[in-house]
C-alpha cells in the first residue's frame, strides 16, 4: 500500500485508523494477538507484537507461520533515545526450541527507514521460540518475543481461533517518526512535597556591575569597542569618557595651562636651588629657603591639577578610563562610539552568570511549610524541562525571608545555583518554580509532559501496542520537577505518550480520516 503523508492543522483535526496491536503492562514482556487487517497487506490472521529493550522498540507484524510457506515480517524499529526510525543495520529472525534445529532468516537492511522485511519459511511445525536480533553500526540488541506456533499446513493456520483485540486509537510508526513523539514507562519513584512559586533569575550581588557615566561627556573607544556577549576581566579598559568642557574652557586652553604650570614649576625649582646655595654660604636666611620650597610645592600641585584636567577632557589618555569592575560577560551595551552620555547614564552592564540567584515568591499561606526547604526546581518559558537546584551539589539555600510583602502577600526564598555547562540563563527572566519541602516518599509517577488538561480533567494516552493507544483519565497528586504523581488510573509498567500526546488526541477525534499511513 502506498504511504499517505501525515497532515494536520489547527482547524483540521487528525484521526487515524488503528492497527489494533497490544503490549503488556510490563514493557519488557510481549503481547501477541491475532489480527485480520488486510490493509497491512497480510491478507488473513496474523501476529502483532510490541517489545522493548533498553535501546530499541520493536513493533512487528507477520502472518501465521506455516511450514514450507514464506511469511513476510514487517519489523518497525525505533531508537528509544529519540524515538526515531532505525535507518541502518541487519535484522535476523530466529526460530528455536521445540526440540528442533534453530532456523534463521536475515535481511541486510531496511526497505525504508525504520522498516525491515525479513522473510521466514519454517521447516518444523510446533511451538517455537521467536526472537529478532538487531545489529547496527552503533549497537546490537535481541528482542526475545516468546513462543509462537508454526502450523503444519495452511488449513490448520486458518482454522486456529483469532484472539479478541480492541483496536484503540491508531497512530502509525511512520507518523510517530515524523513528529516530536516519545513514550515513557509508568514508574514508582521518590516524590517530595513541593510548593508552587513564581520567581526571577538574578545575578549574585557580587556578580553584577552597572558602569555609569561619572560626568556628562562623549564616550570614546579604547581599541575595539565593547560588544554584547563579550567576556571581560576585572580592570580591563573598555572605553574613555571625555567630559563636556565647561564655561570658556577648550582643549587649547587646558594644554596652555598645563605648559604654563610646567614652566612655573621649573622656575620655582631654579629659585629653590639658588636659595639653598646662598643659605649654605650664610648669605640668605633660612626663612627665604622655606618660602622657596613652598613655592616649588605649590607649582608642582598646580601642574598635577592641570594635567588631570587635560586628561579628563581628552588630552593625552583620551578621557576618563572606563574599566570593568568585575570579570564576566557584557550583558548590555547602552552607548555607541562617539555618543554623548548624560551624567549617571548607564553605559555598560556586566554580569558573571556562572553563578546566579533564584529569587522566589512563596504565597503566605504556604509560609508555615518553609521551615527547611530541601531544594527547588524551575522552568523557563518555552522549555518544559525543569532545572533542579540541589543544595550541596549545584547550589545552596541563601535565605528564607522573614517579612511578608504587603502588596503581593508573598514571602521571599532565595537559592544560589551554578547553571549547567554551556547553558547561561538571561538575568531578570521570570520563571515558574517549586520549592521542595518534607521527606521523599515512593509514588507512582509519569513525566508531567504526558498529561493533557481536558476541561479540568487530567488525561493521558496509554500505549496499548506499537501503533495503538488508549485514552485514560487519571487523578494526579504532587508534582516534583518534570515528574507528577498519579494517585489513580495507571499502574507501574504501562507506557504513556510523553511527547506528542496532543497529536494522539487529534487522532482520537475521528472527524477527519487522513489514511492509514502504512507502506507495508
């Protein structure tokens, strides 16, 4: 059958014909069912099996095995790392046990990405142990699928009863591979009590600096002008600020004043030397020497002041040097070369984002539970993944506030943390967070991304087989980071759709038949 492309939009709801396959509650076990779906091209009752290893998911379809007859397998293989199709490798079907010699049937590669089609022609009837070996350039795994029946002839195969199956919601492997899709096992894991809070990401008090104009003037480059995202070291020269000249002053006047002060100092030095010589010959009194020394000191002070004025107004050094107060990254540049800045205007914002603060606001109704917070987790907008702060590992509790804000009726809680390598969070970003309180307890849990809100009801989609799913309403408990407790509706070992649940929901509506999507 020719593959029909998978299409969906906000106004055209997606629905798919189910494949009717099954899995057991334990994802490492196998469920084998009979089927009579001619749409897959098998034409008669056959088998559908879904099985997981630690690296791959196998969904395989094949007709009932008959001695001396070719049976075409359609083995759909997905990598559990990203739930995309396995695109290369060798697949071997093995039939063993039953007191007979082992039989193997191999195909060297997929007929299309993710689908391998080995053909088996059994020689021995009876109960056989079926396994499918997968060997790729990256890994090798074996799917032990359990017992299957090899019938002595076609008549016996047709006469065998078919197992009852519920088709559920169809969502084919070809369609799963084309979208952001994943499943996850329902597990029992420790869950801690948590308090929901809003928060803001800040730089540490000693990890942020605002460089402002000391006076009104022109900003001049000192080599390459600072740029956004540039890494700087403490004390590094960033630019110069040439203050505005006041009154009748101009650069020529300042330079003249500096030269004049130098001449005055030179003259005072000569006068001091002459006075000291005359004093040693007892010709001049000591008082005249002291007056000459004072005049020389005064001339040096005038020269120093003249040079400072000249340097501040662009003479010699280019202006007032603007140096980085801390080491870090330039987070904001508010001026351009040659721009005029008013006194007190922000020029450069420097931040060290290797260590940050998470400032949380906890509702006052939860304040009594904040006696000993054991950590926190936050999520940034557009990313469902949570970043956990673990005191003693990647962060610490800085403080729990003692005063409730009169306007927001919240209590501040501050954590310090180190962002993961290669990930720098923007300063000032608002986040949704949770503060962990109390001891952990074991609970049935699923990824929070698995849950859809349908009119106030929590809904998940359970994987009934490789290409079939079942909608379930669940009752939720505590959420901890990316995991949420399930109080009722699921058992450990089942698998739920953790990414792409909304697409499966569209497939369940039945308002638009798009097509089966198989290329069997």
